[in-house]
């Protein structure tokens, strides 16, 4: 049987809102996570393991990540179900990040989710990981008053760096993104140069508190340029150049702190400038939203809060556990997709025939509803 022959009506076509809770799975990078959400978005249980096997390598090793997901996921799903107090048969749907991301991990999570869905005779909802980040700010309780479309999303993590106009469910307009490194990747690489551990972002931020952000004149790549693309590799090179005089000698702590603070300031300056451009590319945005691990950075957050305020907009950032990779956002995105299908009198999607995709452009998400 080919996977495609699984599509169609061999399984019950459910009504457009799951009649009960759904289990969501995240495994696109180095977090293995499960969550169970009620149809209204209430989180009934969640469990997450941040894989530590990568620390020794100073970055995520895809093959190790895939094997770790395989080892962790079955038990994590069982424990999540147990802590929700539900039985497997109570689940009305299963959702999983099915792309974009590291293909090995995506295959593990999506195959596990599909297998469970097939065994239960319930639909499988394939969630685009970036779409899940984009919608996470709409989770109940994140923003007082509920976030309405369109809003500007700045997604800044170890793997992503982009500005998206979130115009509706399935409607995401990419306004710009990085032309080289992601913001988190730049933090990690600079942290490594300064002799800090991995992931480098939090360590660099701590060290930067002891430093002078004006100590080093670093470039502000693409600042002032039309559009809202980003570039961080020049900044990384500029730091490497500042380190050259020290050779292999240990770097004085104050120099490291000054470099960390100057780098962080340069990144914040650049992001602020890019966001000003991105806001100008949208018609009446309702909010500035930030997600991804770098959105945890206090300097960046305060700059974005002030910037949003100067445009008369709220700044919304989900709490950290929902900003970084997690399964709650995957479950929430699945619920949003189901609700949108219902609003359009379409059946709930059942994507058990979909193959995981290392790349899955957001521009394709509108097709799910049969109209662009
Ligand atoms: O979203 P995330 O947990 O994972 C993905 O990359 O998908 O983001 C991790 C990234 C890492 O590059 C990490 O160094 C960075 O976010 N990060 C930070 C901070 N906390 C995490 N960067 C700057 N400042 C932070 N406080
Ligand atoms: Zn992510």
C-alpha cells in the first residue's frame, strides 16, 4: 500500500472541531515534546525534554537528535497522557510538527503521530512548525484581550530569523528574513568565540551585563536598507577580527564582557531597524509579536517594547516556555486550523498521507483550505 492510498475516506471524516482533546507532538529540532489540549486550547498536560546530547558538540547534531526523539517520544507521550488523566481512547485527534526542520526528527514525530492516529481511527493534523510559532501568541492567556489579525511576527531562534505578516489562519506573508545566519546562530557562534558554552545566547547575555555596549564599534549589517532582511555573518567576522590580537591567549574577562555587550547592542540595533521597516510594510498591524529563543533576550525585549509603544502597538511575547520549541504551540495551531476549516464548512483536515518536509514554505498553507 502506498502512503497516498491511505488518504480519502477509509477513516471517519470528523466534524471540523475535534470533539475532544488532541495530542500534539514537537520533534523538529532538539526538543522532544508532547502536549494535550482541550478543544478550547486549555492545556491539559505537557512534557518536554531538551536533549542534552548535543552540548558536547557545541550545536545540534541531526542524527543524534533523530535517535534521541525515537528513544524519548513513546515514553513521553505515555506520561503526558497519564498526567492528563485521560485514556488514549479519549483523544479526538493527533497533531505533529511535520516540517520544516531536521528531517530525521520530523519523521520520528510525524510517524509516531500518524501511527497513533491510525490506531485510534482519528485524524492526524500535520502542523507547519513556523505556523505554530506564528500562532502561539494567540494562545488563551498570552495576550489580554486576544490577539487579532494582522500582526507582525518577529521569529528569532537558532534556526529561524524572519519577519512575517500574520494576516489570518493560513495567511502568512514573509516580509523578510536572514540572508545568512539566524540570530540565535549568531549568538551561539559569537559565544563560542568568547569561550562560552552552548547554547550561547543566555551565557552571552549574562556576560554582557558586565560589559560596556559602546566599547567596540561593530557594524550594523543592512541597517537602513530597504525591506526587512537580516544579515549577521559580518558581525561575527567583526568579532573574530577584534579577537585576533589575543591569539590563543586567554581573553581578559572585561574584554569578553565588552565584546558580548557590544555584539548584543549591535544585534538589537539591527533588529529594531528591520522591525521599523517591517511595520511600514504592513497595513494597520494590531501588535508586534516576538517568538523564538532569542526573544528571551532582555535587551531585545525592552527595545521591542519601546518600539511597539512608539507605534501605538502592544508588544506581545509568549512566556519563554512557549517562545522556544514546544508542543503546546503545535496543538494550538492544529486547533486554529480545525476552527478555520469549520468556519469554511470544510471537514477537519486529515494529513496522514503527508510526508514530513524539511522545507515547507508558509506560502503553501492557504492551499489547505482550497483557496489562496
Ligand atoms: O527557539 P529555540 O529554543 O530553538 C530553535 O532554535 O528552534 O532557540 C534557541 C536559540 C539559541 O540559538 C540560543 O542561543 C538563543 O535561542 N537564545 C538566546 C537567549 N536565549 C536563547 N539568544 C539571546 N539571548 C538569550 N537570552
Ligand atoms: Zn522553532
